[in-house]
């Protein structure tokens, strides 16, 4: 999983770096190297915005899953029931 995370983060950094340099060229500004992009605020802003949205989505799913289970959802087993009791009601 760590390799998947690092690989996707590196891929994101390369594509964001290319987009950043294209935007710099559009504004007749100097481009930067990939290494320089890693210390640039644009890279960290994009990375943290992406992570924020992912954590929000996962957190929301976790909260709703617990809420629906506690509320007696027909798609969930009662709290404390064995694993094979899914879909049964008390």
C-alpha cells in the first residue's frame, strides 16, 4: 500500500508540475524543474487539497455506516449480532 501511495503521489507531482509549467509559459514566466516544484507552494496546495477531499469522503462514509447500523438499517445486522446474521432483525 505504501508503494501504491508513493507511486500515485509521484504521478500526481509529475502531472501537476507539467500543468504548472504550462501555466507559467502561458503567462510568459520562467519554468521550474521537477525538484524545484516539490518545494513550491503550488505542489503542497494541490496535494493537501486532494488529501482533504479524500479524508472527508472516507470520514463521511464511516460516520454514515455507523449511523445507519445504529439506526437499524435493513442492510446491516443488529449491533452485537454474529456475522452470519446480516439482514435479520431482532
